[in-house]
């Protein structure tokens, strides 16, 4: 398999005439379209939408919640399941820092962090 890859790379390099093409074009054509990589293998997943999911199993987990600060908001599986089945969004706290009247101030706001769609 490795010899085939090396043979394909050398054949592609010769066919693309590296004197004319730049390195970026060569790197672009080297890609294989349609390939996906395995990011996590486990026993289950709770996915509310494309940007909010919790994968679990095999003693470890992977969570991703866009727009929710995970270190402030504790989001156990029960909250995800209740959001999914009750169709009521989960409200979380978001904290930040901004400049107001030439002073550095911190703020916190409650926002809809996880929606069911």
C-alpha cells in the first residue's frame, strides 16, 4: 500500500510539471475528496443539532457545544435529554470582557445555549 502511494505521488508530481505549478496547487491536487476521518468511537451520541453533541463510551467522551462556555455551565446528559424530548432550550451563562467608557468591564448574560433543532 505504501509503495502504491509513493508511486502515485511521484506520478502526480511528474504529470503536474512542478516548474510551472506552485507548491499550493500541488498540495491541493494531492487531496482525496470524499474521505472522512474517525473522530470518536464510542457506544452512544446525543446530538441536538450539528453544533451541539455529546459522544460517550469506552471510558471517555467528546462534547461540543457552540456558543456555550463548558467550564461555566455544567451540562450533564440529563439536561441534553430533557432539551431533546421537552423541546425547551437550555439557557446557559456567558461571560466576557469589554471596553465601556474607556474602562475594562466584565459582563455576564443568560443566553439560549442549546436548542433542540
